C-alpha cells in the first residue's frame, strides 16, 4: 500500500525561506500595478462617497432610527403588545379580585353553617323542607309551561 501524497496542483510548496522571499520580491511589482489600477478605477466612486459622506451618514442614521421606532412600537415586545398585555393583566387582576370576594362570601357562609344555629335552621327549612312540630307548609303549584304562539306558517 502506497501512502505517499501526490503534489497538489493549486498549492506551491516553498522549500526554503529564501525561495519564499524571492517569490515575494518577484511578484511585488505585479501587486503594486494591480493596486494602482484598482485605485485609479475606484477613484471617482471613492471621491463621490467622500464628498457625500455626511449625507450618507445622516441617511443611515435616519433609516436606523425609523427601523428602531417600528421595532419598538410594532416588534415582538413593542408598545402594542405591551398595551395588550397590560390590559390583559388588568382584566385578570379584576377577575382575581372578584373571585377573592366570592371566595370570602362562601367562606363566611361555610363558617355560618358550621357555627350559627339560625343559619342551619334556615337552610334546613329552605332546601330540605323541614318544619317544626305544629307548623304547616304551604307550597304553591308550579306555573304551567307557556304555550307556543301560532304563526302564519303554522296556520297554512
């Protein structure tokens, strides 16, 4: 089995530091010429950019401010969502208060049913229809169910 690595085509192997330095010195004029050509080609654009740098900076800051405004107002945690959450918080807080009052009322009823004999007697009379000896309870009959009214469609 042969484990030797063949020469890679895109990579130059420099054997000695002198060869690397010599290759760098040989290509320096080409690199300088390329830099000069690129600079001359880009000079009008760079001059225009340099002349309008304040306008460009102002426009960039303005766009950033507009984006930031929309993000703060309409973003995932923006003012619109904040107001919705705040309204939801208030409604939930009101619901908690009303449920707490209802719970207190029921707690008072339970305590009265456990301790107060008058409350116990009242509930026994109303729900279980208990009476004391010698009392007579009168019960009113249930009202008759309402009869449906005749409509024009029913008459035909």
